[in-house]
């Protein structure tokens, strides 16, 4: 243990503890800006300075040493922090009232907590570049504070390296190489850079106006569906505790916004299990295109297209659940309701910005109609609810509409890493056993380890080796192990975002300070697993509306009709 003194209090910490961490353990809250736990601890912004002897040091990057005398609250410290923030503000497009991150911006909060009332230094400004060519992400150089949180997230967590520090000196800018557009580089659109950004320099491409226009257009029939992960996080935008499950209130809010039908993407998550489970059984029997890789995450699909194109045939041919639902709404549902599918507008509420890119893909359209017309993130939905003044917290709980409103617990757990694999196991086991099985929870694929392998003995005597990975850095590791022949798997689930969709690029943004002491992935995952447990039906093939859909429209899993509407193929 290391003995030290902080503001006159003696204490001790294990070797290797930063001053920042040591201070927090004693209830001293040192402000930070560029620091992001596990991602960025360069100490470059110097907001977290403290006095050690005659020097000011960055507390997030300097380790406590034996006998250290640390002072966190001196005039020198307070003045230094103020100067740092004033300098940042002097080259910042200060338009808080109209900024997308107003009230959620870490720089704004810091300015307020440091009691900064004026900015003494005004000088040269960063070159203004508004890159809005990407279908998912907008980048505004005038808001960027060069903290590097996004750069390190993209490089270290996602292993994509789509953005970096470019140009030199004062002209330094965070952008893709050669200051290209995000749309012109190997960006996967995962949006993890957005949730890492402390300010409004990176944000989702909004579609709120287009959706309002559709809702107010009398000839349009506007259908909305919500992804599994939305219910675990939407409440946060209205001050509810992190990880509060708000399924019923979310449905009620969507009805009050004016959507004609409120459907659940979880329904087609169940359908995906029927289609992908059948595909898995077929591939295991034929031995072709193994390992089977999940295809529901568009960030992962784009990653494999860019970095491992020769493995595209290993992807499941299933469209992602919300795309399946979009295709069914414009076919099966339109026929049932006698509506011209050209008058239907499909809106998906997703925890994801890559879904914006996905919904515009040519492979996901039929007869010149996109399966899904607009994707809104959880954050955009919250903005719409606030815009019309709905009292979200006090809304009653309402149920989804049918025929796409009923789902099993297996559909819900898609929202968290390991969920697709577990849902598949629940169904594949029973199909192969030919009888009902008591096992529902397959804990072997759960958890937050980046790469989780499992050997699973199936009832027909076969053993499958599966692996679950989340975060594209982990995905790359898995792919390299396969390429080198070090590992052989039959089934692979990959989600681009660390934690899975619960912490997708479109979810409510959690500030770095909260992340220091809490794992938001676990908090939201708990909401998902609680909903699964509360369901009477927890296996996809038990969903009565799925059975009915096969009877009335699709025939059987992997039928010709299924292929027409629910499957696709990505080629590069
Ligand atoms: Fe996901 Fe999916 S789980 S991809 O993470 O397969 O976005 O929530 O909707 O489509 O179901 C996202 C979440 C979501 C699809 C499903
Ligand atoms: Fe990198 Fe993902 Fe951001 Fe693209 S969206 S720049 S891949 S973190
Ligand atoms: Fe989108 Fe989920 Fe994939 Fe993240 S993990 S890119 S939120 S689908």
C-alpha cells in the first residue's frame, strides 16, 4: 500500500492508483474533461490538475507515490482549471441554446461548476467543417475540443481507426485522414464516437422533421416499431433511474405522438430465431458456410464488408429484425389491412445510428420501396416526446398493437450481448430434442467478458462451439483467430457496440463522471433480463403470432416466401 496525504488527510491506496481515483475514494470530486475510463487517460486537457509540491499535475494520469502531499483545492488549482476551460471556450462555437447537447454537455456543466462568467481570451478560430455526408453521423469541427475521447474509442475499443488527429499545431483537427468525410472512410457507423464525445461535436443525423411530416400527412399510414434496447434506457431521458424498464410508457408515448400502429421489433427478433435457427441447423448438417455469423448488427456487417470481405458468405442471410418487420408491414400487414404499401411509412426507434445507414441500403428494399423509411434513435424519440410536452413519467402502461406486438423473452434479450445466441439456443435445443425442455437460461453465453466461448452439446449428439463477442476490437480478435486457424467455431454472435445494443450509439448519453464508478451496460442489461423473466413465453417458437404468420403467409422457416421478404445477401 502507498501512504499519502490529500488536503491534510492521511490515507493509503494500492500501488498503481491514480491521484484522481485516490481522491474519489475519499469523496473528493476532481473535475475531468478528456478522461474516459478505460479509453482515455492522457491527461491532455489538464482540467483535473492538482498541486503536488510546487507543481501542478494531471490527476487522471499521475500515480500516487509514497509520501505524496496532494492539494486539490487551492487558489492556484482553481485558477489553473478556470484558465484551461476559458481557453477551450475561446475557440468554441458557443451556441448552447441551440446545441444538440444542451443540458447534456460536459463542457457546459464544467463551465457552470467552475463559476466561469467571462472568457478573457478571444483569438484565432478552428477551421469550420460540418461533415454531414454520412447517413448516420454529423461532425462539427467548431464544437470539437480535441480531447481525443472519440479518437481513442474508435481506435482502441473498436479497432477501426476511422478518425484521428490531423493537420498540425493550432490547425489540428479531429477527422478522418486527409480531412475526408466519415462517409468516405471505413467508418462502421457504430456511433461509439458520439457517445464518447463530451460536447456536441459528433451527433446523429436527425430525422425528426421527416417523421413529423409523415405523421401529419393524412394520406400516410405511419407505423412505428421499437427495438429491444429502447425500453431499458428511454426513461433516463426523463430523469428516471438508469436501467428502469419503461416498455408500457414508451408504447403510450408513441400513440400520443400520433403513430397509427405501435409494433415491437422483439416480434421479428423471435422470427429471426426461427429463420436463423433453421439456417444454423441446415449449415451444421451440410457443413457449408460455417461458422454461421449473426447479421443483425449493421455496424458489424459493415466491419466485415470492409475488413473481412472474403467471409461475407458466413453471415446469416437473415435481414436484421427491424428490417424483417419493415418488409412484413409493407406486405403481409398491408394486405391484411388493404392498405397500399406505398402509403405506409415505417419508422424504427433504434438504440443505434448504424441502423440509419442500414435502412437506406439497396439490399434492404423491395420494388423500389425501402423496408424501413426512417430510423430514429432513443435520443430523437425523447426529443419528440419533450417537444409536445408529454408527461412521460406519469403515462399509463399500454400494450403494443398486433399482429407484431407479441414477443417472447427470447426476442427481448437480443438487446444485450449474448442475447441472440441465447435465444437461438432456446429454440434450436428444443427443435433438435423434439420435445419441450426445462432449460430456459443459458448463462454460459451471458456476461460482459469481451469474448466468450462455449462448447454446447446438442440433443442430437452434435457439439457446437460458439463464441460471443461485443465491441469491434473483440470482433477483430475473433476474426483473426479464425483466419489463422487458431480457432474453429460453428456459431458466432457479434454486436459492434460494447455491451450490445443497450449501449448503442443512439442511446441516452452517459457522462464520463458517472461511468467512472458505474457500469451502465449491466444496469440496462438488468432491465432486459427482468423483462425476459417476467414473460410467460420465453422461447421464440412458442410465440403464437409467429405460428400464425407462418400459417397465413410464410409457410415454413426458410421457405421461398421467407427468402423473398426476410433474407438478403451482402456482396462486396
Ligand atoms: Fe438491436 Fe436488433 S437487437 S440489432 O442490437 O437484432 O439497434 O435493441 O433492434 O433489428 O431485435 C439495435 C437492439 C435491434 C434488430 C432486434
Ligand atoms: Fe469509429 Fe464507430 Fe465513430 Fe465510425 S462510428 S468513427 S467506426 S467510432
Ligand atoms: Fe447498432 Fe446494436 Fe450494432 Fe451497436 S450493437 S451498431 S446499437 S445494432
